[in-house]
């Protein structure tokens, strides 16, 4: 069995063993800041989920999406293994450094639609820019419905079994 010094030697063409030379200073690989070595891409769906969650956090937002998409979503949510679509009512266009968003919301009756839209816009921009580093150039908001107090929810709470 060879000891550690034998394994750390190389053999030259004459058959003699030479000690392996070790470098005393570390090799500097690449150049510049490590953050500039490569590219990060963010999918549209990622930005849509972030924006959807941020919009739902605003007081006065009852739901996201049009009536039809909410109806299909409610059916999909009841299917075993299905999950709530947090990106429902959100469409994002993502570039390399910027993104633009379109949101469709349903507001609660009695709230100021202008105030809710402003709060949604601010919350969405803050969340998307903080989490992705992308510049949000615009957030277009379409209010597609108003939830009246006496209306039945299209998405009832799941029943306990």
C-alpha cells in the first residue's frame, strides 16, 4: 500500500517520480461580479402568481377574474388534487428587465373603486419589483363586477367532512 506522499507524486518519462507542485495562491476564475456571470429568466406565470397574491391582499378585492373564469375555477378547485389558481385574472408580459400586467378584479360593494385600484396597483408593483427585480412599467386594472352583500358567492367555502 502506498502512503500519501507516493500518491501525490507523478512519474516522468525516465521512470523517476517527481513531487506534485501545489499552487500557493488560489486561481482566480472568471472576471467581475459573480452576479454578472449568467442570465436569469423569470416565467410569465411566476409574475402572475406574485401579482395575483398581492392583489388579493388588498381590502375591497372580493375576487379575481371574470365571472366565467371564476365559475370554471370553482369547478376546478373542487376536483380532488386541484388547487386554487392564484394567477386567475392576471396576465403578465415579462421581458428581460421589465414587465407589464393586466388584472381583472371584482370589488366589494361600497368600497371606492378608485382607491381599491390604486391600492392594488401599489401592492402589486411593490411585490413584483421586490421579488423579481423587474421594473413594472404598467398595471392595468379592469373591474369586471361588484360583489353585492346579498349575492351568493360563486366559490363557496369547502364543506367539512
